[in-house]
C-alpha cells in the first residue's frame, strides 16, 4: 500500500540534503590553511514545530513550543570552513484529547546530536555563516512506561558570529531539523497501546539560538 507523504517534510529533506552536499563540496575544495582553532559555544534558544496524530481520534497533536539549550564545538578545517559538533535539548509536552494511562499531558524530551560543517565568511568582527549536518534525534517520554524513539536527522542553519575580542564573541543563529520517521507508524508505546501516530514521512522543528563563543 502506498502511503501519502507530507509535501512540506519531503521538501525539507530535499533542501537539507542539497545544503549538506554543498557543504561537503566546500570542505573538499583546497583552501589556504589557518591555525588550528576551536570554538566552544553554549547555546540557549527557543524551539517550535513538531506534531503527531492521535491514533484514536485522528486529531493533530502539536508539541508545546518553548526553551531549549545546547552546546556547539567548531574546529577549523581551513580558512573558511569548520567541522561542527552539535547537541541541542528541549523539554516539551504532548497534550492528548483523551486520557491515556490515566494522563492527558505527557512530558517529552527531544535531543539532537549532529556532526557536520560550517562555511564562514571571515571578517575581523562580524562573520556570516551557514551550517549543515547529519545525526540522530532521540525522543524520550518522561513516563518510563513508554518507549523512546531514536531516528536519523538532518539539520540546516545559518546566522552571524559577532566577535567582541579576538577570542570572545556572540553567536546568533536559526536552525531547522528534519527527522526521518516511518509513515503511518505508532510511536511512544507502552502496555500494548501508543500515544501518537506518524502520518507523514518526517518530523520537523525550528529553533532560534544565541550563544557566547569562546575561541582557543
């Protein structure tokens, strides 16, 4: 049986895949080497987006939007590119139309782990950048009776680094995450029943971040 894929999510996956290919191509091009520098950036942000379907009523279940936090590590590759290692965490909730295991609101932790790259337009003070990466999404219900989900993920971002000194700066960015989930599959199951169902080919979220860069 053919399942219908959500066009917005499919388009997102294609866009992220193309961006990642461009980033990898940039890394393959030789450039003048620079001194090996490392940037460590704690992040705070605000994340929105992401929805599932109630398997009993067919109603849309939106995740609560809210604060997030994480950590970025960037390692210089050449004059304009960096390797990037990302971790981002959000504590959210799913509100159900009906009681499930005696509850209507379920806490859900969403963690992103990504490895990728950043292309930076170098400047003594303000540096625009774009970034892309691949990794995994781990979605863990706070109720231990329910199963967690770990799936493949693509992410795309961009923003500005504003250096106040040679080694200290501010990072402002926006990111989008696309997680691969099987279409028409149940998720977050326990005791033979499931909270939600996936009706499309993926799960997308969007995030605004700010952080303090420490460069070594």
